[in-house]
C-alpha cells in the first residue's frame, strides 16, 4: 500500500475521531446534562421542565425546574447552569422554594458557610455544638434565625452545606427560598436538597 493511500486513511481516521469528539463535547454531553434530572424527578413524583437551550454562542443560565409534592410538601427546585462562559468559578446555582406549614409575618435572611471558615464578627451560635462546629451562621435577625434553625433544620442543613460550601436562606412571611451556589450534579445531592426543603417547610419561628 502506497504512502499516499496510508496518509489518506490516517488523516481520514483522525478527522472522523475529531468530528466525533466535537459532536460529543458540544452536542451530546450538553444534551445529557440537560436531561439527567428527568429520571430522578420521575422517581420522586416531580414534574420536570427541561431548560431552554441558549445555543452555542449565548452566555447565560439554562434553568431546569422540578416541581410537585413530596411528603405533603409542595416544592419547586430550579437548577441553573451557566453556559458558554469562561467563568468556571460560577457554574450555576440551585434554588428551592417552599411554603411554611405555620407561617409567621416575619422576614429574615440566613447565611450558612461550611467550616473551617474565617471568623465573622456578626456570626452567631445556634446552641447545637455539633451544628456550630460544622457551620458558621449569620443573619440579619438572629433571634428569629435561631428559633427557626432549632426546629427540624439542624440535621438537614449541614449535609447540604458540606456539599456546596454555603447556603443562603430567605424567609418572608412563610415563603422560604433556599439558594446554593451550584447546579444539582448527582442524585444524592437532589435527595439532600429535597430533605432540606421538607425540613424548611416544617420549621417554625
């Protein structure tokens, strides 16, 4: 077989591999990431709404939504993934929304950060030594935050904080939003996030 034929075969094979690699990276892998929540949502009886693709040239967030009722608690989970951006440190976020079973006309925010973390002058202790050893906590209403955290949440919250590094919670008249700085990446993470949502719905101020 001549060198010319071998070169044609070689470059043809290399070209085929390159085309397949580009197809997988830019078409198949993003499509798989887009739909990976669908079977997990179905297992838990949640309705899955896939994200609307922004295309290959638009920078922004593609948002997947899981919505439904788990153990009598209505919840909405929005998992957003930043696409077409070089800001690798900002891959996306997840936000869980629930309604408190016993709402109170109060508004407060809580920030929980995984320890070890730099000490903050406005951080506070919850009174649970195991929780405080794992999570540094701040709030704009310490009294309300302490009361809320002591009911149901101190078991579920550290698990999510350990996964994500931080959690930001907003309570507004019983409407509770829990935000974490990453998209859902595994089925175990989804279960921990749902567990936190259930705990947040039952927590009382």
